[in-house]
C-alpha cells in the first residue's frame, strides 16, 4: 500500500467487505490517455459491435487497456463485458456524461477518482443490476 493513485475503489459499491482492486495502475495510465484523446464532440464514441448488428445501446464503457468501446450490461449486446471475456482486459471506464467511475470485471468493484469531491456512489445502478426497460 502507500501508492498514490488517481483512482481508488469506491467505498460504497455494494461490496461491504471492501474488496481490493489490483488494477489501479491501469487507471493512472488511463488518465494520460484521457488527456490525449480527441474531444468527444469531434469523435463521438459508439459501440461498433452494436452498429454492426443494428442494435442500440444504453451506455458506453471504454476499455482502459486498449481503448475498445462497448456497451454496458444494461444494453442488449453487453459488448463491454464481451470484450473483457474475449480479451481479458480487466477495467472499463464509463463514457456516460453523468457517470464518473470505472468497473473492474475480475474484482467486481467500482473505481472512482480519488481526488476532489468524488462522484455520486454508483450503488443501485451497477453493471450487473439490470433494470426493467
Ligand atoms: Zn481490479
Ligand atoms: Zn454493443
Ligand atoms: Zn481492451
């Protein structure tokens, strides 16, 4: 412990046992990618798997390892999860404007920014809690 990370495991993520995440180093790298990526308006993110199938998505997640964009588990395709299964890449960050967190698939924890006033806890609307349409 003792490392300075930009992100940390959300304290209230529906996991009262406080599981750890071994992938916070990835999030430090992600911040750098974030600084370098083009403005969202110039290149709107899409789920290419959904576009190929003609389906729609609810929210988008971006893989912090390779930048792949896929849809969330509330979406029909669940392509972000599919990408994790195929690639083994562990963490996807939400691209939704009203969400400021990432999800670690293997550890099943939310990650939030450590600095400043953290975003709303994502409790109740996590990737594995499917809401009725
Ligand atoms: Zn993790
Ligand atoms: Zn999709
Ligand atoms: Zn990936």
